[in-house]
C-alpha cells in the first residue's frame, strides 16, 4: 500500500511579541549565599550572674539563622517584585498563527531524516525501514506532478467559466487544472519476509502549534499501520506522544491518541466542548489472576501503563461520524487532519475534514 501526501504538511506557530523582555518559565534558578565564617565575640557578664558560654553561643547562632532566613525571604520577595515589574511575563505566543514550515513537493524530504532498521518496540511491525536511497531504488518513494482531478473547487471554477463563456460567446482559453506535486510513499516485499517500508522523523522540534496534514490516499487493509504523530522518542513517555492520524488494518474511523506518564487524565473534560467521544477498554486481564475484567470503561487515562486499559492505549478521542480514515477516505478523494497544540490556553484539539 502507498501513502500519498497530497500537496503539503503544515507546521505553524503563533507569532511572538519580540518587544517583551522575557524570563524562562520552565527552569527556576536558586540563589545561594556563600559564607567564609561568622565570628561571635562574647563579653564577660556584668550583672553578677553566670552565663553559660555554650548556651549564649547557641542563642546567638539561632538569632543569626533567623536573621539570615528573614534576609533571604526579603531578598527573594524583592527579586520577584522587581522581576514582575521590569522583566515581564514569560515569552508567550500572541496573535494569529504564522506559517513556519510548508512541506510539499521536491522540498518535502528536506524536513525529515529517514529512520533505518527494525520497527520500534511499541508497534513492532514486521518490516524494515530503509534509507532514502534504498527507497528510491525500490521505487517506493517519489514526488510526481499531476493534475488534481479531485480538486472540487477548481472543477467548480471551470464549470462557472464554461457557462460564462457560452453566455458571452467568448473564445478565450478556459481555466485549466494545474499540475500539483504529490508525495508518494509505499512498501515492497522482500525474499526474507519483512517488507521494506519508510519512516520519517522530523528535524524540527515543536512545543506548540497548528499542524495540518493533507492526504489524498492512505494505506488500508490487513497488516498496514499508517501513522502521523508527534513524540520525543528518546524521552518517551515522559515527554508524551500525540497520534494525529493512526489507522490499523481496515479501521475507517479517525482517532487521536495521547500517551503520557501518570496524572494525565481526561475525566474532567466539560460537557459540550467536543463533538467526538472516547475509545473504550474492556476485557483487560487482571494483573494477578489473569481473569478478564469485562467492565466497560472509557479510555480517558493517558498513562501508558494504566492497569484498567490496554497496554499503551492512552486517552483516545474518536470521531463520531465515521468514514474518516482508510478506504472510505480514499474513495472520497482524501482528507485533511488538523491538530492544535496550545499549552498557553491549555488544550489540544483535533479536526478531520473528508
């Protein structure tokens, strides 16, 4: 099966106000005081009663420590006030989105590195990922320019111009469909068994943004697993994973999954803020007895090792309308998948257009 990325993949971020002075809100620095020593001199008692040298020194030590603690508190408070007044808030995205990457045509692959070797442990596919050179040699990778016959808007414009030409008896050249770039990625069999396939890893790191994937055709059928996702594999699952598009076998409904460590759950999502639903988990074997738990639960815990969900299931949002993945999408001429990752406003949202 082949994956056809029609036109482009976008990665965009919000504009910044460069006039603001900023502080790093991710890392907190602690100030430390350095002392070479404190000399405490005690005078002889003058009031006719004895004073224990050791007790007096402990009293002075306690007073000194209290004074030092108060001084540190005052210093920290002053620095916080001055920082808020003169340094300003952390640098944050403001205003409309700004395009930072447009991945399409012959430039598409310059944004990615080709992962080589066996599949990751998590998916453990029966395949071997190959280099760009090997993929070109196997003819499972190419960029072609074709007429987009599925461009509904362009076809409507042609029909409008035809009607206008007939009305005005105009013989000028009609609007024609343009040649557009299409990126094709597929797989090929091998005598050894595992298929040769392609896995791309983006070169740029994102910590927020709006991501748009325009797909004309995606693999569908027994044994295939197309996916488009965000992750930091070297620090997984600590830094999380967001699966924007992921379909297995004949799956025909789009799902967006979030995988993380503990404490990330979707149990408190207000009613009415989404149009989808949650995936379910049922029949999970008990960790001690192995007996399946037939309690039907929604998969709203993003923790990859949650004992009441399938291993690495995560919290999975599911499209309610269906026909938004796989064969139905291919029959409809493709689909557009969008993810908005906005940590400032504290939400991750996704859309599917087919």
